[in-house]
C-alpha cells in the first residue's frame, strides 16, 4: 500500500513544494522572488487570528496587513472563477 510505505506522504510534500514554487514564480512580485519556501508559508499561508466567543457562536477575526489584502483579492479574482447561483443553462467551453 502507498500509505504504509511512506510514498504517499512524500508525494504530497513534493506536490505542495511544486505548488508553492509555481506560486512564487508566477504571482509574487520581483522583490519576493528570493523568498524560501518557509518564508512563503510564513507570509502567505500563516495568518494571525483572534478567537472570541459570543453567546453560542465562535468568531475568528483574521488580521491581514493592508498591502497583502490587495494582493490576496487580486489573486482570488484571477484564479477563482465567478459563478452565479444555480446551474448554468448552457455551458460554454473554450476551444483554444
């Protein structure tokens, strides 16, 4: 089995490493191209969060620096498709 031999974990980490490197090369500005993987994880994937509870609800407030907030919004707008509610009546497929 793949999970018992350790190849599954190794494959996961190789895929994660390749994903972070491609993110760095394609989307980060020039001054961030010298960042290591640990730095990318620290700046882009680790977010400071304030946890609090009100009545029966738990609230997590994410604290993002203003400069990175603009970058995240642009990244999400570029890579996550905008879809309306429900199923599309006709699905269009790019021919290119």
